[in-house]
C-alpha cells in the first residue's frame, strides 16, 4: 500500500479503516484477476485514489460529518454511476452521479461492489457500449 494512502486510512476511526482496507484489497484483487495492469495509488482531493490504464479513477473516503457512512467516488463526467443506478438501485445507495454511499456498520455488498469497481477499472474499453456492456 502506498504510504500516503496508509497514513490517510490510519487517520480514520477503526470501523472506517476496516471497510476501506477491504475495498482497497478488492481493487487490487480485481486488477490481478483481470490482468488490468499496474495500479496507480495517490491522494486526489484528499481521498485515496486508484487508477489503471484503460480505466476511470476510483476514490475512497470516510467523512467525519457522516460517521455512519463511507464512500466510493467516481468521475461524474462518466456513465458509471448512472449505469450502477440502473443495475443496482435496490442494493446500493447513490449520491448524485458521483458516488456510492455505504453504511459503515453493515457488510459491504461484495457482488455489486465488485461489479461496479470492475466496470470503473475497464471504463475506457466499455464506455461506447449501452449500459457499459452489461
């Protein structure tokens, strides 16, 4: 894990650290499973950011103003969140066209989150397809 990401995660309360570390590992796992290449990790707008060539960046964060939630942010100029809403409106909670909001006290819904992350990581190859090929 990138040192700046590690320091950022350590600044969060323990439940947020646990959930965000799980998402961090999930992103790395998806990249390995699908041979998506090298992951670039950095802080963007103070949030942990992950990107691969051919994908759209994913940011993870916890906001002290909403201590019961943590977030996955996506580029609002993409079709990602609008597609996620069509696919997972019953399972996930969305904030506008830029984020998925998850409850810090509940298990991460792995199957839809894995799929959303994979679509973001492959976005440039899928963006011309209706519903990103789903």
